[in-house]
């Protein structure tokens, strides 16, 4: 898709103007205070929390990458989406009570309360770098590629345009503007994805496919099996996916500031839990409306697509969507990138204000905190704009992102998980686990990427590599971090007294929270039974 009609162009322009206007209109007087700017005045309800969690997670990389994965391998890659339900349940029942009752603004603050300032500083550094170089930079680049394909604009120009549109309302309005625009963007994302799926299904009879059984015969039944990993083809087994993504998912959904900040802005613990559960229900949808379209594309357009599998979604948009609806789908792609960028800018400025400036000058006024938050948000955005064009030389984005996350995610998960389930872990254990665990993982990554073996670069996917895929590495890194944490805690003589009030008493959630959790789990079990 390298051109767009006038009507579709007007739809896209209307979306951009509308979303910026909504973001600016949503700015409240409360944003003049740090509490209002960074945490939306603790006013968020379950609906906006859940929609915002979903929109922050779904990026353009998701939309394009999941369609490509559906085309090449089938719904098995949907495990990345459906496993998120487990992590969101853990967020609701394990982590939310700690986060809200300790009244933190950032997750590094939580580590200082549980351990000490050293762990807070390390996590703040990790989180800021992740937001800048991965959440914002990668999302901007992926969105720019869409702009280039649709409008013919160069990647650098497209990056600047997307950054300007997103930065205006995010920097001015803070978390309130972010979650309100993300709620709207969730609707656009889902509407666009459903539309292209339905249009693809309606096209199937033209290919002589009139039943589900005929579709399975055409695309290969294995493409419609959720646990059918061909390790020889993908490099992964189902157990790799299960355990590796469990660690990555725990980091992302339960300990990453970009995601958890929505929960921290909840008006109550119940609303926070309901928001996490709502996001869990929403995460069921991408398999059907983002992965399945790729499978349908295999039935409809495999000759046209050939080996150019990155063009699966653009080709579907070009061939299936009539005038006006093409603009809707482009708007959905932009909604994905803008929501991810907005979430990361907001979380990054929060981290810098509370974990850097507030530590250097503890008595900053609310007005100065908001000013610094806006200014640092702008600086972060400019920095991401400057470096993101170079991503084109870094290979497959999806694999790159997850490989980078797998460097520090296992040690962070170990420190948080053991920190909330037991008071025995020490400050030294947390600090050295974060430091040594991440350095060890980074060392393995560098060795694989740059150390020549048998005349070639030692990539894990190559015969001369270590033969350990990055998902398996992720949970092995976690085991290493867990052993390190437990060992240091056991031998450490500097055992600090953790306040008894830190460890919350287990309280029975509301009946509604319990009921929805059971329903969500039942739906997931049923889906795995159907697509097994």
C-alpha cells in the first residue's frame, strides 16, 4: 500500500486532529499539581485503566508483526497475547495491593521501601533506558514505516510528525490526557482490526472456501493450533514460550513503569483490580483480529505475498478495504503507535522527576515537578526522535525488542517477586541480583552477537551459536537471578528490618472481582481446549 485516496487521507487527518484535540481538552486544572499530572489525581476508573493498559501494549509492531506471524506460522504466536491474561491476574491479586497501599508514584520507589536506595537507582536507570530506547524509539520507527508506505514520506519526516502529534497532548496533559486518548484509541484499534478480519472472511468464498473445515485444509490445520510449535522452524518449543514469556510478561505487566502507572492512578484498589481484569478480557481479542487475519491472508493472497511476509497487513488493507475504511485502518495503526509512545513519555518523565530530581532536591514544589516533568518529557521525545531512524539496521524489530528486554527483565522479576512474597530477602540480595543478573545476561547477548565462532558470528539462531533461543535464555537468566538472590539473602549478615506494615494482609477481593477472575480463567481454558 503506497498510496491513499483523498477520502482516506481526510479520515487519517481527522483522526490526528481529533485525538490531539481530545488530549488537550481532557487537560484539567488538577494537572497543575504533581499528583494530578503524574497520577491523574488518583481518579481513574476500571474502564479507562483497562483500555489504557491494552492500548499502551498494542503497538504498530504488534499489528504488523502478529499478521505476519499468523501468515507464516499460525495462531501459535497468539500465546504471547493469551499468556498476558495470567500476568494481568497476578498484577491484580499479587502486586496491586502492595503498590497502592504503599502509596508509591514510581516502581523504583517501591524497591527503596522494600530494600534500599541502591536498588531504586538501578531500576530507575533500567526503566528510563527501556522507555527511551525501546518503548518510544521502536514505536516511532514502526509507525514511521507505516507512514512511509501509505504517504510516501521518508522515515525521519514521519517520525517527527508522529512525535509532534503525540507529544503535544502527552507533555501538556500528563497521565489524564494519556489514558483518555488511549481509551479512544482502543476503540479505533479494535474497530479497525475487526473490520479487516470480517472483510477477509467475506472474501473467502471467492477462493472456494465456504466452511471452517475447508479453511483448515487450505491453510494447514497446524496453523489453527495454539500449542503447535515446530521447534525446527521457529526455534522455540511450547515450554520455551510458556516459561520464557511468563518471565517477560511478569516484568512487563507487573513491574514496568510504563504499564503499571495506569494502575497507580486508580481511585481505589478495587478499580485497579477491575481495570487489570478488563485488560485481560481485551487481550483475548488480538488472536482473532490480529493473528487470524494473517492466516486468512495465507488463504487469499499467498501468491501475491510470497516471501515478502512483512507486507501481509499492508497488502490486506490495500486489497480488502474500500475507500474510507482504508483511512480507518491507517488510523488504527497510528493509534497503536501513538498510544505506546504517549505511555512511555509519561512514565519516563515521572521516573526522572521522582527518582532523579526529587532525590537531588527533596523539597521541590508541585509546580516545579510538573514543569520538570513536561520539560524532561520533551527532552526524552527529542532524544528518541534522533536515534529511532537507526533501527532500520537492527534486524527484526519484534525479536530485537524481546531480546533486549530479556537482558534485564529476569533479574527485575526475581527482585520484585521474592520481595513481595517474603520478608527474608535482603537489600544486598536485591542490589546484586539487579546488577550481576543484568550484566550476566548482557554478557551472553554480546558474546552471541559479536564473538566469532568457526568463522561466523555467534547468533543463537545459527548452527555455530549457543543453540539456546532467547525465550529459553530468559527463564534460565531468571533461574540464575533467583539462585543469586536466595544465596546472597541466606549468607547476608546485614538483614534489615522490613516494616511489618509493608507486607499487606491478604484480604478477600470483592465478589465482582472474584467472579470476573473465574470467568476470565474459564474462557481461557475453553479457548485452549478448542484450539489445542
